[in-house]
């Protein structure tokens, strides 16, 4: 019984401190979140000094400008193979079952921003039509 109680307490603590996908979109990507945004999948991890989040979402093309203006992104390399953060084995979430391969996007565009706390880097990988987005934040 004591072991079950301990597991329950740990589960409650963890679930209370694990953010929802919508709260991550709002805090890390764009606030307010445009109505067209549909979160497809997310993964989040936080350690004592680091925070990582990966979000995969769809949106209306006209809302992509709001996302890019939220953190003053600059367009960088257009080849996801040369952008190491988007390689499937660089970040564990991409190697998990159910995550679509970011390398499959037609005519990808990659954006980077450092507009946030010191050490944080924000990346966006999107298709040319701006209807599908992979967002990645890393502060290591």
C-alpha cells in the first residue's frame, strides 16, 4: 500500500508540472495562438538546467506570419539534412513511433530565433505552403 501511495504522489506531482501542448504553443511559439493552429503532437522534457520541446502542428498559411513575427525568426538553411536538429536521431522524439519524418516535407524552409532567455534557441521547420510546422526549442 505504501508503495502505491508513493507512486500516486509522484504521478500527481509530475502531471501537475507537465505542461499541456496548448500551453507550450502559447508560451514558446505564439501568443495568442491563432484559431487555425491544430496541434498534432508534442514532446517536452525539462531537467534542472535545460528545457526542450518539440511541437508538430498544422495551421492556415496566413497565420504563419504571426508565428514568425512572434520571435523575430531568420530564415536559415533550407536542407533539413544539413540542419542537425531536425535529423531523426538528433532529438529522441523524432525517432519515436508515430512522429512523421521532418525530412519528408516538400520544399522545406527552416527558421531560427534567439529572441528569448539567454541560451535559448528556437527553430521552425515548415513546408513551402506554410501549412505544417515542426517547432523545436533547446536551451543547452
